[in-house]
């Protein structure tokens, strides 16, 4: 059987049966929720150990596996699914670095209802980054699932020992094999593929998804040669993803000239519509500057992560109000007055109070700075040693200072890291000063890149413009699911402009704006956080169920769908009634 011409090098084929499987690497639901899967030799984990931990990390980063969250009881399931994996490096024409593609083929693949689910990782995660959505829904029902890391992932390159990540997840030296990512020779700082590949991968996320679909069909030919060929005419291809993965499948829908896709379900997508909404870099740099002060307002006093354990405004947030006051951006002598004005500034830009409240988590965890520093480098096609605004990545040594990564930490990066540092022994350095508000300098600089009209910053705006989506064909069944309380990718900047744009151009997308759902289901396991929200994954599963019924059972595709009347989970375990999922749809693959 032929291999697609965009694949270079080997296709790695592995078997997963017995005490291993496709969906949880043999860990099951309790193992996924437990302690990190062990390495027998932490300095040299095996490919199988790395895979198991990468799957576990991806599950824990996306799903609420906490005791109160209801996964496996109220919705979802993690059955054992034996099968095979086919994995390779693929290239977009002209790209400097590859993206990973992976097909999981269950042994019980349903030949009578040929189904291929194609997905892209959320955030900047690695190849298994969408397994809790696409794998959990598709594999148990007999679908093959094709993944792409969409040019992101934790294939970090360390110049300290000239190593990167090989196809099997282990670390290898430059020149010994094809690496997931390797910057130009030389250099001092750690290389991160999303930020430093020079490809602005976000502009090609749709192409990554379509290549993954084509790879999936080709590998199904290998897996079942007596049933070949597998084509979009005899195999239904369902695209789904969440967050950046949701944006990727919407990009793919707009580029699908060959009509590969039979339907699309996008959860909380990072989607940029030409001339509508706001670009992620725009509102994220604004949030980085203004949200620390805004969240000091008394209206957020009961919001998780908006106050110290003693119930006080974090000193750094009060200091940000002071700095905005010093620059004449807010008035009044007291933090409360300044914070209220910061809130009004953000609301004037389209933020809702719901989004601001849940954005406290992203602010407390310093996600805005981490995201904008990395994305500025990606958009401007910078390398590890010339990131904008003086930022760089380095391993953390004693007291958090730059150092050399221990072998045990470096060996686990591919399995453990999220694709955007800081974390896992890597720090984000630069863009700071020695004032009372040390991160303000970098935040101002990143914001200026967006607002500046100097030719030297045009590359950033060009990079952002290249990420806008195109219109899908009007007949494509398409469903967008988004939490009303999303504070990272607010609906007013992303899903709502996209849905309105499609409708104004003759499309008929379905849209669920789920009350009390926010961006990170995984955060719902944190004390106090889950009390106020519901998970989003069950609504994604339900939308996929309805798409399946339409494609395979002839159920009519609805023109509108009622918005669930979801209720906050509360302090106890999640109850089915809180989700208000519509009958007769099920809440997941279980």
C-alpha cells in the first residue's frame, strides 16, 4: 500500500493489546486519574512508557477526572480498546518542521459503518492531546481515529546536549535520526516547536487536519488490505477538536475542497473570522495588562483564584492597578476605584463579566504572558535566540534561575509537557525588570507589537492575518459548542462571530452556548472551582452522537437546537440533571 507523499521516513506501527490499549494505555479510568505512570529508568524511559504517560498527561490536561466530576458515571467511559497505531512525521509544503500524524485502529473497527474521526490537539499539546474527546468518543464505537499535533507538541530541542525527540518519543542527538523539531545549528536557548519552527503553524492548522485525514485513509488501506481502498466516498470522516483543535477543524472545513469531511463538531474553538471578533493575540495581550487590576474589583471577591487564601487581593494585582494609575490609564486614589475602571475598560472591548470572572484562573496561573510570548514568536517566525521583547526559554536550576535540565526531566518532556512553557523544568525568562511589577515590561512590549504601526512589527500582524478561516461549504453539517463562561477564548470574540458569519453567508451551523461551562474541564477538579461550573466534554459527545445519527441512521440534521439549561455542579458530585442533555441523545460513548 502506498504512503502519502507528505510523509517522510518510516511509518511506525505498534500493537496495543493485553495490559495495553489504545484509549488509556492499559491504565483505565482510575489509572488515568492517579499518579504519573512510572518509568523503570527515569533517565531512559522506553517508548512504551513514554506513550503511556503521554496518554495519561493528555487525559488529565483536558478532562475532569476528579472524584466529584462524574466522568465514567454521569457521562463518558474509558473501556479497554485493543488495536494498532500508525505514526509518522508529515510535512506541509515549504515547512521547516514536520507535524506528527497518528492513526489508532481498533480491532473491532466497524467495517459495515466505515468511520474515521480526525482531530487536532488542544492548546499546544502533543499528538495525544485530543484523545479525551476524539478517542473517547470514536474508538469504543468502532471508528478509527486520526490525530495531528498540528505543528505543536513537546518535541523540545535542548542545545545543552544537542538532543530533540525522535518519532518514538525518546530523545536523540541531532543528526542521528529525524527529529520532531530541531532549530538551526548553534544557539543558546531551548527550542519549542510551536514558538520557534519558523512556520507559523497556526496558519496551516487546517492543512494539518486534512493531511491527518488522508494519512488515516492510507493507513486503513494498510490495516485492512482486503477492504481497500478507503476513501471519503465509502468512509465517513468526522472532524472534531477543542480549543486550538476546535479552531483547526474549522480551518479544515474551510479548506475542504475535496469534500473529505462528512461533518464537524468544534468545542470552544480558537477561531479568527476576517473582519469580525478579535484575534487571540489582541485580547490576550490586553488581558495580560488589564486583568490583574480588574480582578481586584470587589465583584470578583468570591471567584476562585481571584483572592489569596486569606481572602485578600493579591499584592501583585494591586500593584498592577497602581502602575496603570501611574500611566494615567485609570483614575482615583484607591485600588477599588482603579479596578472598577479596569473592568469597564475590558467590558468596552467586548469582555463579559462571566468571562472576566473565569479568566481569574488564567491570570493567577500567568497563562496570558506564557501564551502571548510564545505566539508572538510563532507569528513573527522567530527562533529560540531572537524571540520578541527579550523572552527566551531555559531549563530551571537552583531557585528557579536558568540552568541545565537534569537528564530525568529532559527525558520525560515529550510525555509530560504541554507544548508551551513554563513548566516541566523549563522557565520563561526575559521581559521582566526589577520593579514592584516585574512582568509589566514584557506585557507592555507584547501589547505594543499589536498596536504599533512600525514596519518592524508588521510581521506579527501578517502572521495573525494568515490564521483567519475560510467559509466551509453550506451543506456541511457543522456544530459549535462553547461554554458561556469561557474566560480564555470568550465566545464574543470567537464562536459567536464565526457562527454569525456563516449564517450571513448562507450556512446553517448549530450552536450551543452552554451555561456555566468554562474553558478547562480539568480545572473543575480544583477545590471550589468545579462548584460553580459544568464540564463541556459531555456536550461535545452529545453533539457527535447527533452527527452520527444523522450520517449513519438518516436522522434529520436539525435547523436549530435548544440550549441546555445547565446548572452549576455545586459542592457535591455532578448529577445528570445539572447537564440537561437533550433526550434521546446519550452523554458519551459509554
